[in-house]
């Protein structure tokens, strides 16, 4: 990964997900859709441990920002929520629609950019992103958009790589025990032909507050002691010692 300046991240990421990522991500969709309990992120952290979803999810109107193959929206639909998924990849949404047919669930799936969602202001009770908009969209665009879409008192929950992971991720290979880039100016991570976004904690906190959010929790995820496989970008042993990913929970004031 390298840290560069502004780029046309939307089109680059659309091509990445349509041309490459859908080919390997699609086969995982069925496993995610079939899970009885939601589990989050690289290390399949169970919902019972981190309580990502707010109480009273039944009946909530939810927007999943960067829904990919739609499994998070499927979990929400089974819990009684009314989700809408938006994603910029036609191939990811095609897989989501196939899963809807296979599992007998139906909810709207919208082809579009999570930085510019085609819904009215104050439409949703919850906005959620698990490595969707939270990683692949410009936070200075998608977080204000989430605020616009939420009713006063609405919740925002998102999961992303941790800043510490981003600081330790070299241009090639997995995260190491050596800092590979400065924290000041950390925004974009370029990996081959895609663009990811990771803001340091202070900058993310200020951005959320400027959009009217009250941060309620920040959960830094630890890989479990046994079981998980390594990933090209991070080994499980690394993530047992330092957080490779984190979950933010916030509420829109009002």
C-alpha cells in the first residue's frame, strides 16, 4: 500500500469490484448469508461479543452503505428491520440478488454511490457499513451523507481497518511490527488498482462531531486465540497483539 493524494477513487473502486474482487468475494456470500448469528470483520467476531446492532432493531429502516453481496442487510432483515443496500458494483449486487432468491429474502438493492445516496433526508433509523463505504469511500463525503439520511437520534455503525494497521502496512505484504508511513496526513491507502480510506482517530472523531454525531463507542477488535486464518494483508498473530480493525458506534444528535 502507498499513501498518495486525491484520485478518482469511485471509478477505480468500481472497476476493482466488478473486474476482480467479485470473482473471489462472491463465493463467500453464501456462507455469510447462512450464518444464524452475525459475525463481523476479518476475524468473524460474533455479534454477542461486540453488540454492533442497536437494541430494538425490529421495524427499523436501515441503509447499508456499500452493501457488497448484501449479507449484512440479510441479517438485519431476519431480525425484523427494513434494510436497503446500496453498492457501486453491478456484479456484487448480482450476487446479492441471487442470494435473495436462494434464501427467500427480499429488500431493495440500489446500484449507486454511497457518497450520493438517492433517498430523501431523514429517511432511516440506522446507517451501517462493514468494510463498505467505511473503507472504500471518502469519509468526508460518506459520513455527511449518512448524517443527512438519518433521522434525529438515528444510529451510525461502521467497521474499518484500524489506523494502527494502516501505519504498519508496507507497500507489499502483511502488516509488520515496523511503522511504514507517517500518521500525519494519513488518508488514502492505494493497493494496486483500488483506493481505501483510513483516518486517524482524532480526525475521525472531529469529522463525526462536525456532522452532528455523538460517538458512543469505539471497539478495537482482537483476533481470537485460535481458529482464524491469516490474510495477505494481516496475520492472525499480528491481530492478536494489535487491533487490525475497529467498530465505531455513533448517534445523530437531535
